[in-house]
C-alpha cells in the first residue's frame, strides 16, 4: 500500500492519521486468516483465535528475525521504527510475506516523557492512537487479575484472623460441605483425598489456614499510569475496625511490570496460562513455605479475566503489512519481548516474522534467546542490531545526552575519532548475538547530522568484525528507506543457524548469573550481597534453581552503572537481591535499584494530548 511521503517529515500522529488504512478483514485475508478466526474490534483491529495454530500446524515456519540494539542514549535509537521499516521494506517493496510482532506499550510512558511507541515517522503501526492507548483492553485485564490477587491476599489474612477456630474457618470456605474446584486443587497439592465431611481438624487447618507472613508478601497492586506517589503506601487504614492491627506497607507497580504480563508473554495456551497463574508465588507463610495464587483459590478467576487477553491483536503498518501487537512486559524485571503465541501464529502465516526485544542485545536479546526461545521452542534465523552515529559518539566519550535538551555539537558535526572510540559498544553487541550462533546485520538508523564518512567508518569496522552494516532512512522514507536492510536480512536468514543457549537449566543459580555477567556484559566477576545469598539458598531449597535467569540491570550501560559507557572493563557486577517470578518461569537478580513505578516529569507529554471536538481526532500524541 503506497504512502505519500512529505519532507520535512510531519509529526507521527499527523502521518498516522493521513494514512489510508486497509480494513482489518482485508489484512487478515491477505495472510490467510479466516473471518471466523477473528474477534473484531472495529474496522481496523482484531483479536486472533489461538486455534488457528491447529489448522496450520503442518505448515513450515517462516524465517524468525529479532531486532535489538546497541546500548541506547536516553532518547532511544529507533528500534521499533526500524522493526516497522524493515517489515515495510520486506513486504511492500521486496514482495515478501512478512508479519511484524511487537509489544503493546504502557500508557504510563505515553503520557509521561516518552510519548507513543508505535514506531515513528513513516515506519509505524496504525492506528497509532489505538496502539498507544487502550487497544483491546489487554493491559486492563492484566491489571484486574493482578489486583484481584492482591485483594485476595489481604482478605485471606483478615478472615483467618477473624476465624481463629479452624473448623469454623473450614466451614466458611466450604459452606454446606461444598468443595470448590480451586480448593480441590489445593487438596491435591497437599495429598488430601477426602470429602469435606471426612476431613480431620488437622487436615482442615492445613487446607484452609495459610498463615501468610505479612512481612514476606512481595505482590503489589498495579495501575497503568506513571504515579511515583504510589511506590510506597500503607494499607488497612479504613474507617471500620476490621483492618485494625493489619496495617502494612506495600505499594503499586505500573501494570506492565506485573508478573501476569510476563506470563501473558511467555504462555503457550489457555491450559498453560492457568497453570502459570496458579504457580505465582506471592510470599511465604510464617513457617517459610511459599504461598501461591493456587493456594489462595484465586487462580481460576484470574484465568477468566485473562482468557480474551490471550489472543494476539492484529493491526497493520503504514504500508499495509500485517502486525501482531501483543503483551508488553518490562524489559528489566521481566524479559521485554512480545508474546510467544503471536510469534507462533505469525511464523505459520508469514515467510518472515520480524520481532523486537527490549533495550539492547545485552538485555532484551539475551532474554529473547535464553528465556523466550527456551519456552517457545522457536529458533531465530538472524539478529538485526540497531545503531546510531549519535549513540556511538556518546559511547566514545561524547557529552551527556538528555531528553528535551538540544544535542551538543559533538553529535551534529562530523567527529570520526569520537565515533571510532565508541564502536567498542557495537562490536560487543555483535559478539553477544554471535554467542548464540545467529547471523547479525547492523542497521545504521540514519539521522540528518550523519556524514558519509561516519557511515563508512561504521560499515568498515562492522565488516571487520564479520558482519554487515546497512544505512537506513526508513523514518523519513518508510519501507523504501530500508530496502537494502531488507535484502541484507534475507541474505543473513539464508545462512545456516548454529543456535545454542548460553547455559543449561541444570546449572546452579550462581553459574547462570556469572556466565551472563562475564560473557554478555564483560564483567570480571559477580559480588553477591547478603540478601542475594539468602535468596539463592532459599530458591535452591524450594527447587526454583532450575529456572532461567532474567537479569535486572540498567539498559544505559553494558555494566550495572549507567554512567559507564562504551565497553567498560575491569569491573564486577553486584547482585543485591534475587526475586522469583515462578509463574512466568524465571528468577530475576537485581543489579541496582529497579523502578517498577515510573514518575511524571516536570512537563509530562499529556500537556499536548487532547481531542479535536470538531473532528473527533486525538491530537498531541507523538
């Protein structure tokens, strides 16, 4: 589908609203989806039923491409824009059957400092307003399921306190002897095979009294708005007597930081979703035993809230190529990739599937390989690393880059020495991708300040490292500006893959952490704080040590220290704590302070967002 290119490039929302969209039924038909396999949400977006996988199970998978990046500046280097531009080049210009698979963004950053995340310029997913706002309600479903579990935790503590008699507590949970299916699951877990009337008092106590330790609760409530004032709150300050004595400190996370969002991204189907939600560990009992959502009897209801969210959302790019937008887990405390189910469907429908992993190749890509590919069984054919001259100069020692401030002349004038010094960061990320045996293509996302000699330098040093680098202008020219990148990706995807994981799951927790720290980040070693040592001992005892590792560190450096740019050497990685997302299926070591609830800046971008009351169109998103 042709688009009209204007120079200078208008705002993202102006471009998106000027685009003539295909009806979503047409987009679906063009890739082989049937109308009965869709749940329509208006004319331009739809959910896709998972049973399409059964119909297409004998069809060969397409080529699987992951788009990642170098260590970015705070401005970002255009990873989503490149993902969309590459897809438009492959589909609209090189006539390949391509499908884009990306995450749904949180509305927190949309109204905070970042703005929209649908790509940019002439390489976007549309309708961009829907993409950046409610879409089909998946994030709201995650929030509701998360907060239902949070309410169940505090309610259980209250009612166990109100009912000190075990027999009365049991009667409350099994009125007239009726045993709910969720309670039967707990009985099976405890090895109790009786009817309610035959339960001994001890069995009733074990079954119904969880004895949750309030100090050990790790589950928090969520909301999809940046609100730093909710990071730490005190609850049970109501105006009745019921909560008296149960006051405790807790907090809110942003919705996409919920473990339920990570589960949505990593699950492979409804049955697996139900199991994963049940395995969520919210804390421990006073005896130190893990307490799960299944123990609380709430996992079934959470699954009901999440069942429709499990279906991927079908949209399109500006040039009419199909795009799945599904799931949006954090890229630090979670794995930062879109859903497995979206990729599974896309790989049966397309000859090429272009997906994107959060942050740089040290974080999102490593997790794509070691966590997402491990649970999906899918093997990538190539990696695209997005780089900018601007970011490479920063890594070479250029002045600090700050969102909202004009760029220093070091970034707007040619400086080959600064650029060459910063190339170490790109070369390390190339090495990281090759650790997994996957071919690499570097996409130089071009800006107006880049010179021919600077681009030549990046190409030369990349080629000396055994990869190919291609300059792209997809932001200003759409898919046409990424044709050479598309051709390079097609060539790379033809190469034989030698994919392998970085570590086996039967390694110890420390062995897995240390190979990531040394091989991917370049650390000399790892230092464990007392809390981390305690958690390693606990998780090993509980059998969680066989889970993959999801490292939580800054995305602004290969190290844990955001101020260390380039390719830092001579440093050690500190691990201050380790937490468990057992339902999602990983442990996440904390290498520094992790904010799971962002705050609003002095001037949030919501100042610019409004509704044109004459046309009904959204204005001010970008």
